[in-house]
């Protein structure tokens, strides 16, 4: 099973965590419904199995921003997860494709 790189987002224009397209990650909405409040700024939702589209409450964990970053800085664990390589190639700032 391969993990995808994108979160499922739902349009919620009045939500405090809405992005510039007025969308919120579905995992955030599921966790907020479970704990019956909005997430604090220092809280994030972690997908336990690494599959970002698996938003079952059993797969979600509420962690601090610092703890979430610590888990993904552990390169041995992070690199062992399968990645989905389909889709458009990413040319970061350094490798931007010239048109």
C-alpha cells in the first residue's frame, strides 16, 4: 500500500484553520468533532499509519507541533514509509523548470 502526499480538504470558509482557498484538512475536522472543540494553535493531527487520506479517528492522534515535527525529523522512520511517485514532478525553487 502506498501513501499519498496530499491531505483531503473540505471547503469551510468560516473555519479558523481555513487556507487561502477556504479549505480545511478533513483530519482536522474529524479530530475537532471528536474532541468537541477547535484545535489550539499549538496542536496538530498526526496520522498514525502515515496514510494521509485515512481519516478514521482510530488512525488520528492529537499531538503538539513540536512532537509532530520530532516524529517526521526521525529520518529512519520517515524514509521507511512508501511514497506515491505518480503525478507531476516537483521542481523546487532551485530546480524550477524554465519556460
